[in-house]
């Protein structure tokens, strides 16, 4: 029951953090504005999800052992987001696309390892799918940034 509540809260937090319309006054949103906004949303999503896991652990909804692998993943995701930010701080260039693709692959591998490791203590396949979907939301955010970056640079 506690895990289900945690998963529901975590899924809701991630969903709310990643759903956002990019709007601006005075014209259309440029592809580059979309990239930078999506990167900011990713950073906020990681921070919010991390805070949710910490809150769940301090509220005794999950144990320290259950929180650790999720927090490790969030730490890796934050590191990748910082690396992505460093790439985005450079002038937009199609030559950066392979580096971004590499970051997408890293976060995808980390997410898959988290879910399939069993370290979360979740044995129910449906619950594993739910956790996988929550973790995949962060992976999807990085993929969206890659697609937007490709559009902004004209790269394939």
C-alpha cells in the first residue's frame, strides 16, 4: 500500500512537472527556446522527483534501502542533465548531436538498470511496469530535448 501511494505521488509529480505549455508573448516560440525550456523542465523534474523520494523515505513510506537506488538514478540523471546543459551552453551545432545522443543512451541504460535490478524490492511485474513508466518519463524528456535540438540545428 505504501509503495503504491509512493508510486502514485511520484508519477503525479513527474507528470505535473513535465507537462507545460511553452508560451511567450510577441511571437512564436523558436526551436532554440523550446530546447532551453525543455532542459529547464528536465532539471526541475529531476529535482522534484528527488524531493518526492526523500519525502517518502523520511515519512517511512519506503525504506532507506528502497530509496537508495532511486536516488542513485536521480543523481545520475542530474549529472547527465548538467552535461546536457554544458552542451546547450555552446553555440547550437549539429556536431553536438552525437554527444546528446550519448547522454540519451546513458540515461536510458541507467533507467533500465534501475528497473530490472530488483533493487527497489518490487517483485510484482505490474508495479515494476509502473516504476518503469515513471523512470521512463525522465528518459523521454531527454529524448524530447534531443529531437528539439535536432530541429533547432537542422541536424539529423
